[in-house]
């Protein structure tokens, strides 16, 4: 069985980058405008995914990850949601002619509500695993 790599996810209002945790090389980048949705698995809360569209091939891809724990997966999904909101607000400002370049490349995630307790038992899993297409 092939070893599943450990990666770092970099999330900003511009998009998401997969970074190899070992050598810090960027594995993949997805612009926020090409990410159609993100979700946490309701049965395994440490697993989450997002769907992207490849503009060259016009295909959609689902990127699935398993975090170290449920709370980290929740924080990542919350951060993705905040990135969508910031990107949307920037697009609205740009449309109105009030373009702002004062936002940082990335931002710290602060939960707006308490992190929920898992609804199911937590099973051990490989941190930040993904299957390359």
C-alpha cells in the first residue's frame, strides 16, 4: 500500500494550496473562485473535502482529507467558509469600485461559535491524507 503523504493546507481568500510537509513544495493550488463547495463528513468528523473545477479540462475534482482530529477538521472547514465570505465581499467591493487591497494574504481563524463535540466515535486515521488523481 502506498504511503499517504502528510500535507499542510494554506487557506486564504485567494484560494487553497497543498504544501508537502516534508520539503515545503507546493503540490497543488486552487483559486477560491474554482472551489464550488466544502463539507465535513457527518460520519467521520475528522474527514472533510472540497470540490474544484479544472478550467482547462472542464472536469470537477473532489479533494478529500483526514485531519489529525475532529477539532482541526472543523477549524479548516470554518476557515474555508470565512475565505469564501472574504472573497465574496471583495468581489462586491470591486464591483462597486471600492477596491481594497488592505486584506492580508491569509488570516487567522477564530471560531465564531464553540467547537461541537463529535456526534460519533472518533477512529484513528492518517493526518491530512489525500489521494492524488
